[in-house]
């Protein structure tokens, strides 16, 4: 999996592309979030639009992102478009724990 970080005003957008599995992407996501939070950013959007598959380890890492954010007194919002290839049962779990939006503009504007 590939991660990227973009600025959107006072919001940092962490984008993910590819498979988010144990040993394939989960560590990259953890590193990207830790870096953004370590820089003191308090508003983070995790863009999962480019994620093509996710297993339970990937879901666990997404949830861990929220815990890291809370520990840093920051907030994370999630982007999952309707066309997402993330399994519906995984999307449902994410929606229970996060505010989920269709795109980065809506997510960034919700802070």
C-alpha cells in the first residue's frame, strides 16, 4: 500500500492506495498517522478511497489511528466513497467508530 499526505488548509489528508492487510500497508498507515500527529496536527482526514481491499488487521490499524488521535487530542474523519471496494462489513465497522464522508472536501469541511 502507498500513503500520501496533503495539506487542505488546517487539515492534513492522509491518503491510502492499495491493499490494507497485515504486513501490507498497516505499518505504512501507522507511520503516516504517527508522523502527522507528531507534527502537532489536530485535524486529520484518512482518505480510504484508494483502498482496494482490507482485512481485519487493516481495520484494526484504522481504529488504532483514532486512538492515536485521541491520545494527541486530535480528531480523525474518514473518506469512503460509495464506489469503495472495501467490504461492506468492514465499512460498517468503520462507520460505527468514525464520521465517514463521501469525499475529502466534505470531510475537511466537517471540522
